[in-house]
């Protein structure tokens, strides 16, 4: 049971870090419970444990904030997860929409030496298959400025940087349209009727829903 409790703690820390970096208006027990798809009472109990370990701070307005120790631990978990995703896609030839669940299992391996060797073996990648930055062993993380495709300008060219949604279903959806990080595209039109977007990818015209366009993060080229 201690083994699974350890995994659970790591999942909470990783999720809190991601919520903070999504600029969620208020990261509290309710927001965390929604993200983890758990009962708020369950979340409250875990937050008490993490607070007692000085990994999470509960502010007077009930906002949750990672301590420096909590942030360091969260970044290590994210580092392991993203390195394993690179390994699974590049070395074991999994599709990018097949690796998340496997990396979720592998990220809990505790040996930092093994993770450092994995990074060296992979050639020190800076980004995972979905375009997300990989923290280095000191917790430093590279970022690229980007905007949602839904906010892009008509007639302009863009490069896909990363994705706000990395669910298997969304990745499978994008894969069928040959859209992934580093893909070049042109925004042809924003459609007023349903806020969908028309883009040009590899000489093919593709129609994207508003939801899809919001989850594709791009940079002007």
C-alpha cells in the first residue's frame, strides 16, 4: 500500500504543477479533484498529507501552491515521464498516442541515476514527442512562446510547437491529419458560424473544430 500511496503523492504533485502552468484562475481542492477525476474529500485528505510533508502550501484563500521542495519533486516526475515518452516512441517505435499510459507507469521508477543515463542514451532531448519541454537534472526547463491556433491570424504561416491536450483520442485525431510538433501550416480562415478554423497542411485543406484549434499551440514562422 505504501508503494501505491507514493505513486498517488507523485501524481498529485505533477498535476498541481501542470495546473499552475496552465494559468488556472484558482488552483484549489475543487480544481484539483476535477483534474484528477477524484472525490474532493479524497483530495482534501491527500493535501493534508502533502502539506504535513511541506510539499504543498495551503494559502489563506484555500489556493494550493507547491513549495520549493514540492516543485522540485514535481519536475523530476515530469522529467522521467517525458524522457520515457521519447524512449518509447524513438527506440521502441510506439505511436505518440500510445505512450502516455506506459510513461505514467515508468515515471515512478525512483533511480535518478537510471534517468540520467536514459537522458544520455537518448542524446539529451529538450522536448518530448508532444512538444512539451523536458526538465534537465537540475529542474531547469526550456519553454517556447506559443499561442493557440484559434488565436492565430488569417493568412499567416505557423509552426506547431506543442499541444494543450495530449489525450490519446486527440493525438490519434491529429495523427490522421499529419499534425504534430514541428508541422508547418497556414491559417486560411476562422469561420464565424462555429468558430472552426480552416488550415492548409502539406497542400491539404483541413477543417478543425474550435476545441481542436484551442489545443494546438503554434508560433509564427
